[in-house]
């Protein structure tokens, strides 16, 4: 443990930030899992209602990722990669609805 007062404060702040970042990252992962589950459900039985749910889940995940990047929890490239992964997952399944 640090002896200098300012170093003690920095340790406390770093721990507080670590817990905040951890909870934010966890929320992003949870939203991504919910999105992937919705896409799987939609792939099994395509319907407009399920597509709407997929779009809603994607919107929620995109929003959380963008906020995490804005707050500095995620690096912008990491956020872009996560969003790309979400979009790429839906791509092969979208074609069947368009026809």
C-alpha cells in the first residue's frame, strides 16, 4: 500500500474506476449476448416480429457500445469491432426476409 497521501487517493480512484469500467463492459457483453440469441431465434424461424426484436436488440447494443467508447471504457477501435461483429452476424440471415 502507498504511503503518500496523493498515491493513496489515486489507488482509491483507480479501484473505483476499475469497478465502474467492469460493470459497463459486463453490460455491453450482456446486450451482445441477448442480440446473438435474438439473431439465432430469428434464423430458426424468420418473421417480421422477430426481425423487429433483432433490430431493437442491435440498437440497444450499439447505444451501450457508443456510450462506453464516449466515456473511455472501451477504445474506439474496440467499439467499432464489436459493432461490426453485430452487423456481420445478421448479414447472412437478412437476405431471406427481403424476398
